[in-house]
C-alpha cells in the first residue's frame, strides 16, 4: 500500500479521464459530482479492454485454441487482481480460479440476489446447505439506511421463506443506532446485511462490531461494499464479513461487471442461483451436479472484457494508492461540509463531521425541491444526483422527500467543491428563497 | 439562458401560488401517483357532474414542474366536458414527449404552453405528467365505479 506522504496528483489523474475535459449545457465546464452513482473511466481502463478485445477475445474456460487460452488467462488474472485488492483468497491451487473467493456478477445488485436466492434454494439442497436454510421463526436483519439493492432482495427472501425481516434504525445524525444490537442480533438471526458506507449519508458503519455480533449468534453477514471498495483500502478478511458485494462501474471500471466475495467454506456449501453452462460438474438428462466455486456461480459465458477492464481499474487505483485516494476525498468532503454548511437554508442529511464518513454529501435546500436544485446545478455544469438515491426508507426516516447528492472521487478538486457551493447559492437566488 | 426557458414565469407563478390545491369533498374517484425515481407524489380527486368535470382537487409533494403542471391542469379541465379535458391532456402529453419539437396550441393548452421548454429535458417529462396521469386514472376509476 502506498503512503499518504505525497498528496494525490489530481491534475495528472484528471488528464487520464477524457470526459472530464468536455463541456455541457452550452460551454459550461463539466463538474462531475455523481461518482456515487457511476464513476468515469480512465484511458488505461479503456485501453486494457480494447487491447483484450483486439488481441485475445474468446469465450473463456472452453475452446481448444490459443485465443481461448489467452482469454481465460486474462479473465482469471483479473479475478486474482481483484482478490488481492480486497484482501481475500485468489485460489489457484488446483487450476485457474479454483478455490477463489471472488465470483463475477453483473453488478452488486446481482451479487446480493445471488446470495439471497441461493439461500432460498438451500431448502431443497443437500445437508451441506443446512446453515443457509431459512423458515418461520428465523430472522433477517438489515438497516434503515440500506440501498434498495440490499433491502428488497431480503424482503423477498423473507416472503418466500416465512422468515421475519428486522432492521437497525438510524439516528437523527445519520449514524446507525446500535443501542438494541443485542436484541436485534439474536439466536434467531440467520443473516445480517448492511452497507459499509451509506450511499446517501456517507456514514461508514462499524463493520467489525456488526460482524462480531453476527458471528457470536451464528448469523451470516452480507456487506454492501459498493461505496467503500472504490474509495479507500478495504480488507474483507480483516473486517470479518462472510459475503460482500461491489460494482465495477463505481470504481473506474465498466458497467456490467460486479463482484461477490464469499468465504470459501461458505461458497463451497452454497447452492447455485443461476444454472446452465459453465457451472456444472456432470450433466445427465434427469439430474446434474455442480462445479466448485467460483464457477458454480458463473453460469453462461461471462462478461470477459469487462472483467479484464475491472482488473485494469484495480491496477490504476492501486498505482494511485487507496490511502491517498481516501485522504483526497476526505479533504473534498471537509470542504463540501464546510461550504454547504455555511449556506443558510441548507440542511446536510448525514454526519456533519468527517469521522467515519465518506465522500457522499446529501442535502436539502429549504424551499426548493431537490429536482429543481439539480436543474440549476446542471445548467451551471455541476452534475449531481437528485431524488432518494435508491434509499427511499432512509429518506422517510430523515423526514425529507428527496435530497441533492454530491459524491466525490479521486479526480475531483476543491475548485469543483466551490463550484457546487456557488451553484447551490445560485439556485437559491433563482428561486428567490434567499 | 436555458434555465429561464425551462422555468418560465408562468410555471414559477403556478408553483408559488397553485390553483385548486387541497383535497375537497365530494369526489367521485381518487388517484395516487408516484414518480419512483424521485419519490414525488400526488393525490388527486375528480368530481364529475354527468359528463362535465365539476372539480379537481389535489395534494402532494414534488418539484416545481410537477406542482405547477397539476395547477395548470385544474385550470384547463375544470368545467369542461370529459372528452375535451382528455383532448387537452393528449395535447399536453404530445407536447411533453416532443423533445421540444412540438409547437403548442395556446388556444388548447393556455398556460400549459409554458411547459414547452421542459420537454427538452427528458428527465423532467415524468414530473410534468404526474398530475395528468393521476387525472386520467381518477376519471377512469370514477367511470368504472359508475359502470
């Protein structure tokens, strides 16, 4: 890991992102503050994907030709890089990828669904899947700050199995309310699913504490790491979670590729979700057996060039340095909290300090709907997200219908934070609320 | 400036001083519509007198575009035969889905022509149509209830 001794060279970084040089809405300089939704991609990632397609494109893990071999190596090489990036086992003992704790999915949403559906499928699987079975009396615990992707699949699993869905509340400050931890995570709990960092509040949750509590009662943990893995050093082994998901497109990679991490012994016992080609061991007309993980969870020809590009994104992030990126975003977040906090009528929804807080800053502007604020910002070139950011129950909890969210990444600058603050003041002028 | 094209004075006036706002009795049917991307919502009631729209009342929360559009709706349809109200709705929908290429008819849409600029922003079209979808649904429900 690199050190934070030298700050991030943001000018150098920005030069790698062609899109940041464009203008929008009649010659306005683009100020892209929506990386929490999707990040931009550097030339190195695009080059890697193009090079793969131009030199080695083939269906992986099949085909008796050189291209198939090279494509498989590139795909599995990406898996290994990603495993190293998040501190988990890359496998490789008995052949490419065998034993890897990294499963490629379409995105993080699919990763959560994979676990939830596989747990549902445990009902009809063998005795090795016993620990994944859920039924009436069992409990699934989530939090009120979850993205819909880590809430709705659990609601659905509860409906299908008769299990009960419960959740941690959120404090007025926007932190997880753990005051009833011992009551919520109990002998009936089978799953505890929660975000590492809230995509709305920016709050970084105490993963270790929750994982320890879950382990004490024998419950499985599922971590939504979409907003953490792209923005700082993350080590799933050190965090002690059982499963974790994240998406490639939020970490300089392409869309259509995501990652599920699962502890090896769990992946080995987990029944499949999607079935078909590639994921089998033996197929007969009446019945089939399944490949060991990760192949068991990757039915069909996978998204190969996207995986290769995500590997390149991990290389890029590693070269810049995850500590350095976290420190850079910390500075931007501090600037935004200060600048927005000084505007009368602006209410920040989430922690006001930068302790255990990432670079998603959501806010409400008194007297102006978030959509209207966003429109004024857009007219000035400032790209933000507006609405409930796929966390509707959280917005209800925070007593706000919709918020404006600015989210930062390694290529953003303090000048851009200033542009955001100025644009919010302009929105107030335009709508005459100040 | 583009912003002024979108937020015409007429729209801002309707937003700040909405016409016909508030839920009223009696009514024949009610519709609740949600824009799932932003969480905006409107509850709208229609009261029909035979074939005529006697009253439209509504409540909700949302952006200036959705609120102003619903306010304009009440101006356009109250007191009109249902058929004529639907013709106005069709004209408004056509305007909103026209990507800024449709020339609105002021005789038909009155203040509604101010939304021509909004049609250039596809993400806001849903906002402008929220109240109208509620109106269409409520009329269908009241007719369904009578049938």
